[in-house]
C-alpha cells in the first residue's frame, strides 16, 4: 500500500451555531490543502463523506467541495456513504485512487450537520443505519439498538455497569485536552456510574454518559503516494487499510461478537505485519460505551467476556498498555456521522507527527483506527505509520 497522509484539517465538533454544511466543508478543505502546502490545481480527485439520511435538505453534496476554490471546478468529486463509517469509506476510496495511479493528490473531506434537526427526527435518521424490517420500531432509536446489545451482554457475562462507567470516565477525561472536542469535562467515575437527574437511563442499562453526542463538524485530509510524500513536510503512511462488511440484520449474527470488527482487525494486522502489542494507541468507535467494551474483545485485547478486566486494570488509559481513544473518542469529541472516520485518521496522523498537543501519546510510533457503521456492519481498520 502506497498511500500517505500529507496534510489535514479539523473543525471543532459540537453545536456550531450559525454554521452551514457548506461552510464546514469548504473551511476544512481549504485548511487541509494549505497544511499540505499544495494548491487546488494539484488535486486530482475529491471524495466527500456525508451520511445525511435527512439531516440536510441538500442531499447532492459532492460538488460543495468545489465551492472551496474555483480552481477545483471540473475535478472528479464523489460522495460516499456507509452509515457511521462514512468517513472511513471516503478515506478508503481516496486510498484506492492513489494506489491505482488515478490521482497524484486526493482531497478527502468528511462532514455532517446534525444539531439543526429536531430531536425526534435525529433518532429517526440514525435508526436508518439499522435493519428497518426487524429493528425499525426499536424504542429510543439507535440508542435502543445498543441498549439491547448491552442488555444481552450483561445477561451473558454479568453486570458490566462499572466497566461502562470506567470507559465513559476515561474518554471524558481524555477529551478535556482535545481542543476539537464537543464536551471537554471530566465527569469522573462516580457521576458516570450513578443514575441521576443529569445522567438518566436512556436505553436498557445505558445512561446518558454511555452515549455519544449529536454533533456538527468536519475534517479533511490530503493523500498522495509514498514517493511524493517523502518529498513533503509530513508523511504518515497506511501500513494497512481493511474493510469488512457484515450482514445488516442483527438476527443473522451473534451481535455480541462483532465478528466484522474481529475480521477487519485480523486482516489489517496481518497486512501490516504487526501485532496489537506493536501499536502505540488506538482510536476506536465508541458510539456507545458497550461498543468500546466489545471492541476490546473483537480486536484481541481481551478474551471474550473479559473486556471489563482490561478497563479495571487501566490497560486502555493514556499511560496504559494500549491507550484507547486518547482523543476522548466519539463519547467526548462528538460524532458528526460523515466526519467521524476522517477525524479519527486526522487525529491519528497528528499523534504520529507529534502534533497532538495535550492529547499527545508519548513516543507514538504506530496508530490503529477502528470505525464502524451500524451495529458492527461496516467495519474499517487502518494502521498508520509516520515515515517522514
């Protein structure tokens, strides 16, 4: 694999008053080109990750990237979508264009504006990432889907409320030092563990602190081939990039295994020629804390049903065996659907370049990313390595 990240940009995530989807897209696109020290004329292809599903009335959005600069006119631009893994789907399409020699530089943008949508409509839009014939009437929407997963996990492996609260507390603590994060507050274990007026149950055993945030935001990166990248200021290479798609209905799978996640990690580690122990940190898809817990097991960090021990021992803390979500994850950073996967790649590249500021993992050499769409339906794993 020859693709490298040579520039990036990231907006703040959150409820961005007065912002537009177009404005989010064009701002990060311009900043990423500037960061890579290239101009619009150098771009050979554009890929936009935008889930939408009703969040924006403007549903034909690929050409909005061209609004960044008139010199992008007539460049090939495509919008891709794969539920909550939309951003990583865009990154993967960009990588394939580089590997095929179809473009020397690819501009990848991920964006979503969610907070202008009324609450009930947000839940309806997100539930479209589930199998509607069987899961479309789930109370509490997509939170309800993961509430059922959490309940089933508790039934099989015992009450994991302590572990979920530890994950939430860890990610909120990490997010305090992330300037892009939507929620920069250390809530602590006790607040995350206890039901309260400010932290009520949302679905099954999941409380508000177990659920990622409704967010606006955007991120962008510039890709090129390794030879070109080595002549530039920064070069973060893809040692691996794998995509595994699983069945959409949960009824066709053992939903507590996240087998698509397991397959994606196994393929990526093999392709990169490394093990989990070689990674300096991981950014993983904690749309809900139960997802992060199961992902520990699916990636091989813990045996099945024993993810809680990894959390309790502090192995996933910033100074632990394998720091997980040093950015604060989706839980604290926010989860603007189309932007999430691109954001994960940007923040991982920042870590490897030693430019992550307060969230920097010491001596970061190799970073892993897991981004998923639906309930472990679309599964993407990248392993990144700085080569310049």
